[in-house]
C-alpha cells in the first residue's frame, strides 16, 4: 500500500515568513536581486546560487540547474561546455529564463534575458579559480553526449590526470561562460492563503515600444 503522506495533492503549507511591499523594492532590479541574494546566503540556504536555466531549440523547451558565478548590471554569468545541450540550444534561440528557488525564505526570483558568450579572458580567469578536480572534469566530460558506461568516464578521468600531471590544466577550447542580459525580472514572496506578493520589473520604455534604457517600471501582479 502506498504511503498516503506521499500524495502530492496533500502536501501543503501556508507561507508566513515575510511580505513584499512596493515600498520595499529597489528602483533597480539588480540591486533588489543583490539584497535578496545576500539574505539567501546569510540564511545559509543550500546552494543559494543555484538557478534553473530554461532554454529552447525553437520547438521544445528544456531545463536544468546551473550555478550562478557572477552578476552585475551587465547580467548573470554561468559556465558550461559549449557543445552541451543548453549551449547548442542557446546558439539557436538565445532567449532564456533563470529561476532562483529560495524555498527556505519562501521566495523565488525569475529573470528573462538573452544569453551571450563571454570573452575568453573572462572564462579563463574563472577557470583558473576552480579546484584542480573541477578543471580536470571540464576536460573529461563532453557534456550531454551519450556514453556507454561509467567506466568509460572514469578511464577518461585517469587519462586526463596523467596528461596534466604537472598540475597545469589549461582552459578547454569548448568550455566557457554565458552572460544572461536581463530584460525582465519577477520577485515572488509567498504569503498566506496563496495571496502571494509578485512584482515585475520591465524597461520603463517597454509600454511605449522603446528600448528601455536604464529606468525600470515596476508592476504588482496578481498571485
């Protein structure tokens, strides 16, 4: 007999931790994200920089969790193999979504933007900051490609360790970063009775058909 407590329809909680008012919001969404990100780190959430990256090949969507490694006014940066599924889909359709699920704070942030490759120098600087094992792993894994067994992967790992036994692990030619240049944000705070607080940022010129510039309009959305 199945466990009735495992019925997803019966899993329910009421969100009570906080509220989000228009007066609480920064004028700039990146500044608002920084505030919430710092609170997520301070709360010692597991992997506060984990984000769900949504991509599409133009006809079918896909999603996976990646790690945010930098953000500023220019956008949000993550790293991957440039021949992975996510990278090949971005090459076809660069419009992507990011979702930060900060469950412990009953919050989430969604970012819509256009992904573009960062420069090789910026990718190299981050690559050299990684632990040696992570650098070796970037050479071993031809991400998203079919492999016959785990033993093949481990054999490749041993080969790469021998190849770079001197400790100098160069940047793989097919590995690097993407920056998601944002054009829309949504900040969501869970509230009681499912009457959540949701605020959307879009370029201020959006409604007039312009390109936006530095100013952002803020709208409350129905939960």
